[in-house]
C-alpha cells in the first residue's frame, strides 16, 4: 500500500454522468439500512407482540393496518425486493462478471423493474386475491 | 503496512479495507446474504401461504419445528447481515477512528439486543408459555 507522492491525478475523476448503476448502488445501501433499522425493529416487535399476548398483538395489528403502517410495510416490501435483486446482481459482480457497460446498465435497470413488479405482486396477493 | 515482495497473497490483504480487517468481514457478509436469499423468501412465502395472520394461526405455525427453526435461523442471519452491512456504511463515511469504533460498538449492542429479544420471543411462542 505504498503511495507515490505527487502522483498526477486523473482528470476524468470529475467528468462523469449519473447512470442507473449509481442509482442502484446507492439504493442498495439505503434499502439495506432501512431493512435493518426499520425492518428488523418491526420483526422484533411482531415476535414480541406474538409472545406477549392478545392485547399486544391487537396493537401491532392495528398499527400494521393503519394507513401509515401500511406505507411502512409496503416500503419495506419494496426495499426487500430491491435489496434482494440488487444483492443477487452484486453476487454476480463479485465473481468478476457483468462489468461490460451495456450488460451492467441492463441488469441495473432490471433490478428496479423486478423490485417494483415483485412489490406490486406481493401486495396483490396479500390484499386478498389469494384469501 | 508494506510487507515487501516476499509476502504471501493472504498477508498482503490482511488489515486492508476501510475497516482494516481485510477480507473476512466481506466474506461473512456474502455467506449471510446467500443464507438470507433462502430464509427471507421462505418467510415471505410462509406469511402469504398462512390462511390468516391472527395471533392463533401465526403462533401455531411458529410453534411447529418447520416454523420455529427457520425463523430462528432467519433472526440470526438477518441481524448478523444487517449489522455487517451497517458497519460497512459507517466505515465508508466515518473516518475518525474513535467515533467509528464507538458507532460500531453501539450498533453491535443494538443488533445483539434485537436478536436476543426476537429469539426469546420466538422461544416463548414455540414452547407455549401462554
């Protein structure tokens, strides 16, 4: 890790255009952080409410079915699918594959498309189509 | 940090990265991520397949081995992976060592506490304390 002093810096570092791969990259961090902080808190509350009794579970259910609670749950569902598809993309990238510009761009956009579709599909089923 | 030309490939990467822990943390994050692909999809499909989401139905499902064991694995993998991920985010944006390690400590305590609460609640549901 030796650094060469006064090494010239590449001028291209400041010349770039926002692309879908950057959006997906930062979304991976945002969704991961959201799933951990909010998602795992909801998981712990849900399990604790199940264990605590009918009254505690009724409170959890009431909040979960409130419109504000629903927004959080739908948001978590989208964050889950986005992080999952983006994570699968990262596991492929970790092998050294998929860095060609067009391939990289294509799969970046696809994670966004898949996650929106999967979120809509999940709630379509949850909202009573299958019940 | 320089170890010279004779260092093995492993020695060259030890202690590198913004967390100074080399590749171990990175690899563990991948292991838990692969586990979570299976476990999180299992959880989602289980919730969708349950006939209802009232306390009785969910408790009965989590009381069976087929519900409780994967749920315990999901809790462990999810809290571990979430903690690993948050640590990476902190490593990348917090550069002062004392602050960085302090935040790591708080995050670790929160993750362990959250995981313990979840596992205890699951045990209580599974072993039918009420």
